[in-house]
C-alpha cells in the first residue's frame, strides 16, 4: 500500500488522483482550503483519506502536515505537487504583487512541500516527487507570461533536484499536461487587474481560447490521474512526461523553433571564443 501526500485535492486533477489512489486501497493525505472540503475529502475513504486544511504558501503548516502523516503512517511514499492556478494578462499588465502571488503558489509552495518530505525520503532511500507542471513549462503562450514563467521555474528547480536526489533512491517526475477538463479555466484562472488597450491582440488569445473551450478541453483528468499512478509505480519513470496531443504539438513546435534558430545562428554562437594571438 502506497502513502500519498497530494496538495489541492478538493477538485480538478488533485481530486482525480486522490480518488484513484484511494480506490485501489492506498492512503492519501490531501490539502484543502476549508472545513467543508475537508469533510468531503475524508468521507471518500474514512481512515485512509487524511485531510489537512492549509494554504500551500504556509511553509510551517506544510511541514506540520507532513510530520503528522509521517507519524500516522509508515511514511510518505509519493508527494504530488498539484495545487496551483493561472493568470492571464500581458507581462506589462501584470503587477509585481500578482506575479509574486503566482510564484508563491506555483513555485514556492511545491518547493516547500518537497523540502518537507525529503528528509524522511532520504532516510528511507526511497520516494517519488511528482510535480504537476504544464506544457507551459516547455513552451510559452502570449498572455500567460507569468504563469509560463512559474512553470519554467518549477521545471528548472525540480529537474535540477532530480539530479541531486537520484543517487539517494528518490525519483522526481514532471507531468506536463495540455488542456484538461477541470475547473482551471474557471475559478483557477485569474485575470490581471490592469488592462491596456494595445494588448487586445495576441496577448488576449490565450484568454479567448481558454474561455471559449472551457468544459471542452481535450484532456481527461481521470486518464491523467491513471498515468500519475502508473508513474508512481514505475521502476524507471521519465523525468518529464508530456500528456495530450496539444501538449505534444506545442512542445514539438517550440523545440523545432529552437533547433532552427540554433542552426541559423550557429556561426555567431561559435564566434565568441578566445582566439590565439
């Protein structure tokens, strides 16, 4: 039986992962934001669904919750950093307060959770840290620059950490889905308070697309949850895994652009070396 710690289990993908894990007999500790959500989660599987009301920006609360789960179980086997949200708006329109809030949840929350579980995982020389990232951590989309930046930062930190903990028996996996039929385009998507008329073109495309496709996204959160469970069990999981035809399309497009630019500017790139007198 596997013991999970999942952030953000009250809805969307977090709930789908938690439900799938509980259905197969695992124990799931999950974070929620309120008492009503706590009751709803714990009634899914009394005794095996362990809820914690906390904000992932609260480092002390995260560490206390992890310590509680470690004390109640044989130890956390899998951390899933799922909690997060998006924000739409041009980079110029985004206040620094809005940008910091985005990074607090999407970057520093997962970092705090990882740092909380790692000491016990290191002692056991085993464990999985699964980060729910996005294709936006690989490619960018006008109008979502701060969100993309948060996912790129998460990728950089966690993929580096993967190198650091590999020899300790711990595996770090980045799940990079495309659009999923969750509430991401609803309550989990904010808009910048400032709106500048010059940005009604490309910078609004993401907002228009997500609003227009809300409820019709191609990705099935239950199928993504199935893959997450497979990755948690897999002996040699990939460090990065794109999910969905749209994610594969945008990531491939971005990589092709990078490769083409590298080829075009190869001579310039190689021209900066010191030359013997």
